[in-house]
């Protein structure tokens, strides 16, 4: 849990930001329970039933409907799926993965509907990212995270015996 800013009204930005924390890798190995609590917040109160995630976890933690503005960040939401896979692989707790799988699937499906509605295997629709700007059209930064999230969702789903053919099909399209 770390904020970019100093307070809700000063500094860079408030909240534990999904797209900023994509770059932190050692925390998952040093403090795995802390890192898993971030996943549980991102996919829990910070995600609505359609799979949209608010990109900044505010304190106190509260349901998404209470948080203002509700922007999403493509790289943060996609990175969360990849980090969920990483955290599951580190801890090996398949019961934890199974409990969160419906929320992971909702998040992945939201990403596809929102940023790849033509299902071409590339993000093309406007999307906010770690630079706090909106990218229009395909870009390698967010699309590489999309490919990683599709791969992670495919591997997690297959391990749970879920039908994830839609993800593996998009993944094969993205590699051509």
C-alpha cells in the first residue's frame, strides 16, 4: 500500500495505483500476504460486477460505487491479472485462485469488451495508462500487457478446468 501523493488533494495522485504498482516485483516475494491483499482489493471492492476496476485503491477501502470518477487504467487492470497469476504461482494456493476466478474472468472479459471489442488480439480503443493520458489506437505498451493477461488468464483457467478457449484464441491472434 503506497500512494504516489502525500494527501488526497496534494502530491501526484492518491491511492495505491494499479498501473504504478505493476512495476514493483520484489514485494510479492518479500511480503506475499501484503501483495495478495492488493489483489483482493483490486478484484474485490475496487471492481464492479461488470469487471471494471477503479485504478486507485483509496483508504478507507470501500465499494467502487462510493468512489468518485471511477476511471480505469488499461495497463493497471491488465497487469492485475498478470500479478494474480504471479501471486498464485508464488503461493501455490489454488483454493485462493478458485475463490477469485469469477472476478478475474469478469476483469478479463471487461478488458476485451472495452479495449478489444473487435477481438483482434490488440488493444485499439482509447485507454488510460500509467502516464495518466489516454492512448488512442494500438500501442505496444498496453498491448503487451494485454497479451500477458490473456496468457495468464488462459493458464489460470485451464488449471481450474475452466473453458478459456476465448482467451487462447485471442492470444493466438495477437501473436500473428
